């Protein structure tokens, strides 16, 4: 095989690994997920990428520590790192599957409730009820205000008022809810460093680590941008697609966890 083609294949593998393992920490609802949902309702679509920026800023010290020498230390103890990472990925896959099933049950219940309400409405439909239904309700005119892409709601209120201060608030919120997430450091100490180690141990060495980091960072921006975009459009977030994404990520994490466990355990006997 041509050397350049082999290098491209390695780059693609490491990038996909970084992207999908990055999604593993994002798709599970947590403090940052909840913050992006809340902040999007106030500021619109821009909240997602700005919050992701704050999240990445907090990750940078851990990444720089790996690049500045910690990675080479972990390389000497890769059997422990790969074993811990493999166990972490398998546990995360189990948690993601559980969350996906819970979401599936929740969506099924909502569909059944909508069908029941629709059946009741049709059963009671008559001219008198239709006339009442078409009568404006002054108390409900401000119940829902859609958010536009520009952050301006239907009443003309600027949801992004404050400009730079509003943007800084989203970035700081992303950083805060990342730094104080109890699972943040354990994820990097096990799963995160195991993936970076795979990049370092590849033929690309430090360049391989950079490719993994690029995939990881892109997954953060892509996921939270998609979340805020969906909410700003007034649609229910991803519905069944959310479950499919979670199950796909769980399948990948299970396979990667088994691979890392094999590498970790086999290195004990090499």
C-alpha cells in the first residue's frame, strides 16, 4: 500500500475515533447539556457554539499536559491506561443504552398522550366547540414566543441584547458547567487519555494526537450547535434521531472498549 494512502487511512481512523468518543460525553444529558438548553431559550442558536467554546477552553489544560510530557509517561504504563479506558467506554456505552431506552419510553408515552387528546378532540367536535376553540384567548397570547436565528423573538425583543456581554455569559457558562461537572476529570483520566494515547502510539505520533483532538473538538461544536439550532427553531430536539445517535455511539464505544481492554490486558503479558 502506498505510504501516503496508509497515512490518510490512519488520519481518518484517528479523526473518527476522536469525534465519536467526544460525542460519548456530549450525548448523555448533564449540566452542560441543561445549560445549553436554558441559554438557547434566552439567546438563540449562538448559545450552542459559544458554550462549546467555553467547554473546549476548560479541556485545553488537560490536553496541553498530555502534549507536554504526560502522554509519554502514560505510554510507559499503557496497559493501565488502555485497561481503564476500555472499562470506562463499556460502562459509558451501558449508560448511553439505558438513557436511549428511557428516552424511547418517554417519546412513546408522549405519542400516546397526543393520540388520546386528538381522539377526544375529534369525538367532541361540534360547531359550538369549534366556535369556542376559534375564540382568541388574551391570557394565552404570550404563552410562547418563538426565537429566530438572529436572537430576536416575535415581539421584537432582542434576545441577544448586551452583545459581547451576552456572548461572554454563554462562554463562561460552558466553562463553568464543564469544570464543575463531577464526571469531567474522571472521563479524561480514563477514556480521554486512552484515546489520546492511541493517537500518540500511532505511526503519526504527536500529529496523531492532534488529529484525535481535532475530531474531539469538532464533535463538541457539532453536537451543541445542533442542539441549540433545533431548539431555536422551536422543534423538539431530534426526537427519534436522538435515540439513534445514542445507540450508534454506544455501539462504537462498546467495540472500542473491547479493543482497548484487549490491548491493555495483552500488554501485561508482553
